[in-house]
């Protein structure tokens, strides 16, 4: 069959990443957002701006502004807020260039906002196709944009990288970063430097190989690509990674090759280091999770769960450090990488600091990749017996290799990690590194006896979200086990020890020259607050309620001599783990700004969610049990474990469609709401599966209705 020219062009573009220009020719770069390499390199000299995702090129999330201090913070009040047009998960860090804030929202939409008034100057909607939502664990979130050379770059959830004119929000070029038929998505922010835009992708729970691409900022042409895990032995990709994969990575993979195995996705942290002209990438877990299913139970599986340094111009390998060799616990190494010059053991070192999920704080030498030091930043770690000082590698704990042992294992930390993607900060003023951390956090892994890849499902080789394996008696909790202890942690990276801990669970942090650390929090799942602490002691000095949880980035900027604190608000995509009984009505996400003597009033908290729907039908116990199993493996990652949703995505117990078998089926099986991301699940459900799920959810709705009635009666 002859291939139509248009299709051929599309296929070539997928292979090479060539750019598609919009009908109107690219205009001259806008006068707005004139950010270049020289300006980025001296970002610290203009603290009124927040030019890069991590504030500066060292990604320190440190603001040099010092107007707001512990002495005057009582006067810190809302300056303005801007409603987004979506209720979905919000995780973005905004950028500010010359008084204009650029922020992304769920569904990869972009806003340019007047930093003084909060007025939207332009908005761009890439119109992401709804069904893509099913290609990620944790909703259609976006962690931010990049600004460079008069353009705003956004990577869309469906894999496009789009350059917008910073002055108008109109697309200048668009390119596809992956095959739309693949099970990948993009939630991360692009980064820029050396004339290039760097972007990775998510998909570590859905099969396939992770990679980072570098595109020319002016044209969108693919400059190079680095795959983080090897493909078929003996074959090359024609990519920058070819040599490193064949020489270093391929020998660490065993078992039969198949085209779904891989992982190592670069879904969060990417740092361009102009000092060494190199790019650091932080990679995620291997796919499937269990090494027995992806590598015959052997091997380190490079470059999963690693930090890899690449030459910025060519993408060729420079060095790597693997933090969790042969990972089976979902210990993504994607946390923010922060660069700093530190004096360690009397020696001046160029350091990359990293706090991945596996619970260790790493100092790596940026020039060589040498491990300078590693210490646990949380208590309770049991996946390793410690780090071998000679080899720099973790010592395997055979008891933690639950896939080889073929029995359940309670790992510490659990899959949420000691810390995951949530932004971290380093203050050159205090010399401390600030992060949200949790001691003694655990997760139970239940290995499946066999693995079958099903494209479209997040099957990972375990009974995910289940409390016990089929046929196993659920273990009773150990009353003597230490309780998980979440806190804001200030870590002394030079001496590798805690400086202080302030209890509480929270999100992104920001350190300022005013001697403060700001952190976003959630309150009853979807409401929240912004809080400030003394950077040297951790003493809380200020808090202000925000209508939404604050999962996204917190930054600072200044206009006309006034310092602002800006937070992207809205619960994060992984919030199903944070559901509380007090379910609230759904609400839009917001951008919220504070300044001294601000006079704005923030919108009110959302009211309690509506009643649970009581369905007067009965189903067999077997039907309900089938429904529960299907729910856990198909529905829970969006609608909440055990149907307890914080209402970022709808709480199904409160869905009126629960009462109608036909409407329910049209949504669950036929995709009536696929524009919202609720795909047609027919292909992934057995006959009668949708009805079994309805039976299970209706039972849970009844329990919720009774709980609400009892609460009113009290
Ligand atoms: Ca993961």
C-alpha cells in the first residue's frame, strides 16, 4: 500500500522529531521574556525575577529577596488570586520575568499573568485529547513552563513540545516528542540552556523506554535524544545514547528482551549546568516494577533510578550514579537535583545534592559523578543494609527482594518514598537543604506469580493498592511498629545530618534571603494553607489559609519594590493517598499571591461535598468482590483507594450515575465522558465488569451515606 505523503511526513517527524510550523510564519521573537544564557547565568543578580523552574540554574529555589522577614511577616496578606478554569490536579511552579508570571495548569494550559494585579494577559489551551489522561498514574498535571529567547515553552500531556510567543501566547512551533500511540505522557516542565529545550516524559508504570530529548529553541528541530535504558540487544537507536547503552547499560539487563520492558523515565528533574556544559537527568523506576519480570531477577538495570550527566551540546554520556540498583520498590530517583559549591572535609567541591525516594541524601561530584557522601535523611529504611563506602553502592538486603522470595514484603520507605517529586530548596545563607520528608513510612508489596503485559493498563507485577494478596490473610498491624512521622526537614548537607525538623506533612518549599522557608500544605485533602518558618530554627512564624491545597511550587518575585510570595494552588495528582473523610465540593485551582499589607480577600473554602448516592439494588457478594478487585486495578489510581477520593477527580460514591445501570455502563464501558479523560474501559473489563464495579461502589456509597447520617445525628 502506498503511504500518503502527509502520513509519511508525520511518521518521519515522529522518528526525527521535526517541527511543524503553524500556518502563519514564525514572527520575530517577542519583546517579552528576553531571557538568554547570559541572563540565566546571573539570575541571582535579579532576585525580582524567577527566571528558571528552580529559580536559578543551580535549581536552588532560593530567592534573594529579603523584604519579608520574621519581624514583619504578620503583615503578609493576600495581594491577589486568579482562578484557573480547571478543577484537576495542579503542580506547577510559576516563572516571573519582568513583572509577568507564566504558569501552567492541569491539561497543560498556559497563563501569562500581570504579577502586580493578577490579571491574565493571555491564555493558551493546547487542547489535549481527553483519553490521554489514562496514560499516567496521577492526573493530567503539569509542573511548569520554561521561558527563553522571547518564547514560553510548554510540554503537553499528550507529548507535544510547543514554543509560544511570550508576548501573545501564540504558537511559534510545535513538535511531537513521542508517538501518540505510545503509553507515555508529559507532566514535567521543560528546561532550557545552550540554545536547547530539554524534555523527558512519564510512563514508568505503563511500559516502554524513558528518554530525554533536546530541541533547538529557535526552530524545534531535534538536536539529540538520550534513551535511559537499552532496547533490543544488538540494535541501536541512532541516538546519542547508543554507545553508553551498549557498553554500560546492556550488560546490566538480563532475561528475554521485549519491547515493553524499560522505565527509567525522566519525568521531573532536569538541570542544565553551564559550568560544565552538561545536563543532569534524574530517572524513574524500571518497568515492570519486579526485576524477576524484566531482567530475570538479576542486574543493576542501568540507567533506572539514577542521576546521569550528559554533554549538553551532543547528549553523549559523561557519568552516572545509580541510587537504587535493580530497583523493585518504585524508588524513582526523580527528586529535584540542586547544585551548590560546598566545602566538604576541607575541600571545595562542586556538588549535586539529591534526595530520591529511597531515603538517602546524596552529594555527588558534578565533574566526575563520584559519590562524595550518602546518609539516610529518613529513619526506618530496610531495602538496603547501608552504603558500601568502598564501592559507593548500596548493600543488598536479600530479605527485601520480595520478587525473588515470591512473598509479600513491607518496604520502608513505601512507594511514596521518603520524599518524592515535591520541590526542595537550598539556602546559601543558612547552608541548609529544605525538604518534606517522612520517617518510618512503609508500603506493602504483593508480588504476582506471573506477569502479562496489557497495553493500556498500569500493570506492574504486583497487586497494587490491595491490602493483601488473594488467598492471603490480611496481616494485622504491628502495634510496636513506629508510626510514620512526616516533617519539614532542614538538612545540613556538608555534615549529612538534620539541623531541625518541624512536624507536619506538606509540599513544595521556598527559601528566602529574608531568613524564611515557605511551604505549601493541604488541609482535609483539598483545602490548604501556606506557612512560613524561620530558616535557621524551623519555628513557624506565619500561616494563611488558602481555599485550595498547595501542592505546586512556591516562588518569590518583586515589582516596584514590593516582594511577593506566589503559590500555585490545587491538590496534586497523587492525592488519592491523602483522602480524608471530610470530602469537599470540587473547586478550580488558583494562583495566589501575597505581599506585605496586601488587601485582597481570597475565595471561601469549598462547601462539603454533596450526599452519597443510595442505590436500592442488591448484588451478590461474589459480584461485589469482583468489582472491588477491578476497582483497585482500574479505577483507584484516579478515583481513590477504596473509593475514598479527595474530589480532584470525582468521588464516585457521590455520582448520580451510580443509580443508573445504563448511564454507568455508557461511561465506564463506552467512554461517554472520555473528553474528561474517562476512557472507554470495555477492552480492559470482563463481561459484566462495569456492573460489578457499580455493585462495589454502591456498597461503599451506602456506608458513606450511613456515616454522614450518623454524623448529622450526633
Ligand atoms: Ca514510579
